[in-house]
């Protein structure tokens, strides 16, 4: 007769093995698919690929420069718009708003918006930013649309990070005579910055790979010059990859694979920077 304690230990061990196998399976599949893309596209990763404009007539010398600059431009503008608004909204909802039916309704809607398909935001941005506000098919329209897409994620991440701060930190600040804002600014935010930063980077990582909403608001398939202002026409790396992929020519598929490598590199760099700063802040802040 197996005792309850022994049976629980067996279950615990089985769950551990299942987790290890699942993780290894995911890693193996990822390495398999990525190695295929890497082997195909690495031959195109050179200075010319980063400095040339795309070309459908000469795919062998086609480059990603306008799409790369457009992606960086859109990413910076999206971050500049969404981070202050999203973090500010998260702080307000968690620390200042009254807990009533209106705030509950607002919280439910924000959580639901995080799961809305991205193309819906494109259909929202098209009449508002492109037509009514008159920004046209510009970097600014794309950035504002992506900001709407990532705002719910930033707000939810900020709130969850603030909730994780021990109440004793707030109580100690109030006991020393700090105001509500002083407590939030000097104690709550520094203590929650790791979680906030993680949420922001995850949100921007989602934005950098989106194509559907940008197609709707006017991202072009081929742009031969990098954007030089928020009102310039633009394209982005996912859009350029999407344009290259259907082409039957082998050289175009190589270009698409090279574009995927560049996009993954940017995402990995972003996440690496986020992990670095999160660990740095967590070492400074000890509960």
C-alpha cells in the first residue's frame, strides 16, 4: 500500500519530468525551424543588405534599409506614446481610483482589449488617425495605431507590478509623513520597475512583429527611402518579409529569411536590455 506522502512525491516527480520534456521539445522544435531559416538567410546578411533599398527587379542586391529605419522609427514613437500613458493609467487605476462600479467596468474593458485581434486596431486607426486627424499613411498613424494595441498590455503589467509591492513599504512611507505622490514616486515605482519594464518590453515586442494593423493604416509594400519625419511614408520589416515571401524566386525567399533573422535579432536585443535593467533594479531594491 503506497502512502499518501509517497504518492504525492511520485506525482511531483512526474510533473517535473513532464515540464522538462515539454521544455526540451519546444526548444528542439524552435532550433530546428530557426536553423533552417538561419542557414537560408545568413548568406544575405552583409553591409549591402542593411544599406540597400528593396528591389523586385534585382533581388540579389535587394536590401532592408528603409524597412529597418521604418521599424525603428515606429518603435521609438510607439514607446514614446504608449509608455507614459500606459504607466500613468496603471498607477492611477491601482493607487488613486475609487473602487466602484465605474472603475470595475473600466478594468474589465482594459483586460478585454488586451485580447482583441490586432487588425481591429487597424480598422480603428484608419478613420481616426489617417482620415479625421489627417496624418495620412504616415509613421505617426502607424505608431498611434500600435500604441492603442499595446496600451492595455502596458496598463495591466503596470498594475500587476504595483500590486506585487508589499504594503509594508507604503505604510512605512506614510508613517514617515510622505504624501501619496511621494510614496508612489519614491517607493512604489522603484520597487515595481522590474515588472513594469518587463511588461513594456513584451508589449513593444508584440508591436514590432505586427503587420495586420499597419497594412490597414497604409504601410507600403515597397519604400525606397527611409522615413525622415513622423509624417513620412514608411514600411516595416514584417511588411517587407510579407512582401518577399510569396515571390517564387529563390533569391526572394533568401531575402525573406534574412529579414526574419534581423527581426529576431532586434527582438532578442530588446529582451536582453529589458532583462539587464530588470536585474539591475531588482538588485537595488530589496524588500
